[in-house]
């Protein structure tokens, strides 16, 4: 785990990238600008220099983040790799918003339960790969041995076993009901409250489980891809441009055949 100031500067970096990407500023220029803005007493300026060199060399920055595994977590690297993938549908702007929210949560008072639910919800909402995503989550240094083993179990059973059941059987709510907490060989990873929420959401839409846990645990809401509000206007504008192109192509073809009828462009004087 890094110091709190490192996560604060990471959140600022991802925030600036998310703000300046829609302005079509090259990512190299953004990194150079942020390089001079972030706190010099942190390790982030050194990481940005390495990321900039990798970006200029290969056009991507996730290989540099993978080499800096002592500074960036495997989950952060995985999100950036999916965002920079040629065949992926995970947008880079959404990725930096997720990374910003996660860094801000780590800089506050993160819990293992809240961070895991945030990361898992990120995989679900953005339709990322569970296999590689959960493997990256399990390698996060915030999780101890019991958490790592359970996350790998979730990796194998997600989609087969209900997520609410996976949480419920590892909660103190079930252990207290059975009065066998001391005899249980499995570590209880979730508290009484999380167990009750999971029990109430069994056989229901997982979105309800995520929403309830987000409200109760207080972890950030997962950013989602934004839908363009003016999509209908954009469609109409595209249709008009296509019509104009059709008219121009027709004029070019008529001019090539020397059969342009200019009379239809005449206008009678007032």
C-alpha cells in the first residue's frame, strides 16, 4: 500500500486526463502538463516520466504501468489495458473516471469489502472480462491471504453461483445464526450487515445488491459510459450530410458526362 499523498496525486492525474481528453489534447501533452503540476515529493513524477517514454515508444501506457507494479495495482493496469485495447469496447474516458474514483477512495478510509465491491461492480457495469479482471483484483496488496483465496473462488464460480450466495456464506450473519463461528474453518470476510443485505437479495437482480451495498458501505459509485443526449440531433445532421454528398456526387457525374442542367439553379428576379 502506498502513502495517502500518492493516491491523492494519482486521483488528480486521472482527473486531469479525463477533463482534457474531450478537448482533443494529445495524451503526451497532458502527461507533460501534469508532470509539472503534481506534488514533487511523491513518486508520481517519476512514474509519469516512465509512462511518457513508453507512450512515445509504443503508443500505449499500460506496459509501463505493468512494469511499475510496485506503484500501480494490477487492477489499475488491467483497466488501462482494456481501455487501450484495439478490439475492446471500454472507453479510455470511462477508465480514467474509474481510476480517479478508486484512487480517491484509497486516499480516504478504504475497507476491503468496499473496495472489492467497487472493483467487481466496475467489471459488471462495463462488461469487462471476469477471469482476468478478478485475477487482477486478487493480486491487490490490500487483500490478505483469506481474501485472495476467496476472490479466486469467486473467479471460478461467478455466473454459476449467485453472487449474493457467495457473500452470504462468508458473512458473520450466517455464522451467528448457526452459532458456529468458532468451529468454522472458513474465514468470515463480510460483516453482519453485508450478510443481511446478501440474504435479502438472493435470487434477485444483482444490480439491487450492488446498489444496497454501495449505499451502506459508502464506496464511490462506479462511473458508467455517458449516453450522448443529442444523439437524435446527430443522426439528423448525419442524414443531411449524406444527402449533400449524394447531390455533390451526382453533380460530378453529370459534369463528367457534360450533361449538367443549370436551369434548375436559376432564380427568377423579383
